[in-house]
C-alpha cells in the first residue's frame, strides 16, 4: 500500500511564514513520500542476484531507501513538534532536561549550538543505550543517525527549512523554531517511551 503525506495544519507561526511552511510541507516533504513509494515499488522487481557492493541497482535502491524513509519520518516529526506557544516544557521532560544539562537554558544553548553545527537535522533523543537525553547532529537524513534512539524533538536545519524567510541566515530561524515548539507533543513522546523503559527495568 502506497504511503500518503500526512496533513499538518500550521499557520501563523512566530517567525516562520505560511509560505515557508507550505513550500517545505507541500512540495519537499510530499516529494520524499512519493520517492519512497517509487523506491519500494522498484525493490519488488529489482534483480537481487546482481547485488554488488561497488555498484548494483539493488545497492543503489537500498541506500536511497533509508534516505527517503528518514526524509519522510524526520519531516513528519518536525512538523508535528511545531505550532506551540509555550517557551518551556513541563513535567518529567522538563525535569530530565534539567538533570542532564544542568538547566533548561543550558540545554537550549546546546541544542541551538547543534543547530549551527549540523548540516541536516538536530534531534533531542532518548537513548535506550544509557537511558539519557542527548542532542544529536545529523548531516543528512541517513548519516550520523544514532541507533536505538527515540526522537523527542526534531529540528530541520537544511536551508530549505528557512531560505524563504531568512535567506542563508540560520541563527534567526533557529530562534524562531525555539519560539514555536509544541512541547506537549515532545512530552507525549518522552512519556510514552519513558514508561516503556521503566516497565522493562521493573520486569528485569
């Protein structure tokens, strides 16, 4: 069954224009969904007997499969965690950020620094390896992606995410993003995976 683009109603954001969102969501993100469908369709008929690590149609499709898949998923997480008005999270997520980074403000400074250092994405993620929150820098959709990490907050720092509003000036876009985080979504993601983690610890 073909994948379909999800609907994200995002209008009137503070510092991120409706035009920027529309171009990003309706053209670029939808394009990733279409390409993922195309790759999955071609994988059904590709000749796997000619698979080769130097070059083969199968290798090319499998490499681009992760690029397209993560391009879809990361954009969906990004759009989903936009649209909020609260400046800070509440509850257990707020407590864990303060515990891991010293304060919310120190976490925010680190996250924004990652936004300047990364070439593609920044992920605040809960690592199943150590049970801690980390800020991760991804250079492309499928490069530097940490294994066994659940995304809590996702920031797109490709130029296509801000070029309409800010040209190539990334800092004001990152500041605008920070003003529009939907912390309720982030808290829900964190609480869902944290509950699973605590249940596993209790059962061990």
